[in-house]
């Protein structure tokens, strides 16, 4: 699967990329929402977006809403240090909302298999 990872924290992004590449996914990185929008225009083959919630300029939920306003129906996984259930309740159309922690190594592949 061709996946876009959006995170302004370079270390966290590298951890996500490593997890995804171990699962044999092709990964593109963007350091913020504006770079993500540009990457999606340049690479329409991207099938899934995984984004951090807290980013400068435009947060992950705002990015999700912008993409939906543009007509994108790509699955979108939001990562946060906040309560994922509250965020999912705030934006029920998200494909998934996960805690950004070391459990991602197991929880993220499980979600991807479900979205598969």
C-alpha cells in the first residue's frame, strides 16, 4: 500500500516509516499539512494517510476535513497523545484514531490489515 505519513516530529515520523516499511508498504513523508496536500497532488497513487494531530498551521483533524472538502475518500488514520475515543467522537468519519505510543508497532499493522 502507498501511504502518506504526516508528522512535524521527525523522530516520530521515522518510527512510523520503519513500522510501515517492515510491513512492506511504500511510504511518503510530509512534515506538515501543507506539505501533505502538495504530496497528494504530486502522487495521486497514495492510498492512505496517517497524520499526527498536533502540528503547526493546520492540525490533523483540519487536514482530514480539508481533504474531505476536496472530495478525497482516502482512509485517514489520526495519531495523538490525547484520548482516541474522544477524538473519534469529535470526527466519526476518521478511519481510525490511535494513541501515539510504542503500542503502534502492533496496533497500526492491525488497523492497516482491517482497512486492507
